[in-house]
DNA sequence: CGGCATCCAATAGGATACTG
DNA sequence: CAGTATCCTATTGGATGCCG
């Protein structure tokens, strides 16, 4: 590991990944986090660790498959922790990792944006649909 | 239109939409903006209005279908303007609306997050895959 | 140039049944 | 409770051809 200045590291990281490029890993990561289930799950976990069943109830109509699948991906990507308590029946808690907490403000902003600009979007759709 | 105080309107809007609810329109809007093409297009348009062909070149490997489809949706939702100049051949420019500019910081943050945390995510994946 | 229409392959994702 | 496994349908999205 060569020592570099902050500026050097910044320049390097700037050049390293570019989501505009199709083959860039960042493109796949962008795709992964640009997902409604990711947004809802991370937002839900903002209030602290929660059990699988809590998340399931909180996020209306999420199927067991999508909830598990999304949580597994988030865990693998280092955004979410999974803690199993081997009681009977088993208890599983999910929480945000430090890395996961860095994306929380973004996910929160996106969800909030959708909720607070819904009226404007509806108005725009009405204009578009009636004019067309 | 009844006159309300800012606090009343805020409280009302707060209660009006909730993306956690499956039937809520905000859930569909969240789904719509949680899309890699939306993110990339809005980011690209941050630098000012651009032609269709510019966007196509900038966003590597986006198909004509997805680019047009996403732009149409964004236009309908009031985030993007579409300006046709009837020359031969025709010239079409896309730009962000004021509403579109309100979502730009979020889309920019998401894309930047993906690019700047790629290394951490890769490391997390390696840990997950080798331990499992 | 900037599309639209169509067809088709791939993927996402819901429903159901079963388990430690 | 918190999953896994399987099946099957619906949606996504690429490829192609045509057009003003």
C-alpha cells in the first residue's frame, strides 16, 4: 500500500468508477441501490434494528421473496447486518452498518421527495394527458 | 380552494402520502424515480439541455427504447422538458424543469455514492462470499 | 435525427408448499 | 419466526424494421 496524498486519492477515485459507462461496476451498484425495496428497507431500518417480521409489516405488500432477497443483497454489499438469535422460534434482527448509514440520507431524501412532490407530479401528468 | 396556514398544509401533506403503503401513489412515484436510467438521465441533464443523441452517447449502452421511454415518463411527470426544433432533420432538446432540478441533488448524490463507495462494497462482497 | 411499432428473450417477482 | 425451493406469470428491455 503506497502512501498518497488526499488529493491523489481523490483524483484516483474520481477516475476509477463512472456510472455512465456500461461495464463499470458502479453502474451495477447504481442499479442495485436504485430500487424501491432498497429505499424502503433502508428507510425502515433508520429507526434502528428491526426484526424480519417488523420490516415485513412496515413495508406493506412486500413479498417474502423480495424482502429476503433484498436484505441478502444489502447484507452482501455491506449495508446491512443480520443477527440471528437462536431461540425457538428463531429471531433475526436487521440493522444498518456504518456504510449503510452513509446511504441513509440519500434514501430518505428520495422517499421524502416522492411523498412531498406527489401533488406536483399528479398535476404535471394531468397537463400532459389532457394536452396530448 | 380554502386558505390554510403553512403548518396546516404541512400536516396535511405529511399525512397525505406514505410510500410504505402499497396503494399510495407515492409508492409508484418512488418506484419510478428509483431507476438507474432516471438517475443517469437527470445527472446528464444537470449540465444543461442536451440533444437526444448527446444523451444517448453520454449514457453508454442505453437502448433507444429505454432512453425514449424514460424521457417520456420524466416529461409526463413534469421533471423534463422536450423541445422540438422542426428543422430537417429534426432536432430535439431535453432539459430539466424547475421540479426536475429539485430532484437533481438526490440523483447526483446517489450516482456519486455508487461511484465513491464501490471499493467498500467490493470488499464487503469478498468478505461475504469467502465466509459463506 | 429522433423517434414508433413489433417481436422475442431474459429477468423480476408473486403464489404456493415445505422446513429448522 | 424466518426463511428455502419451486413454479409460473408478468414485466423489462434488447433487436429489428420502418417513418416524418
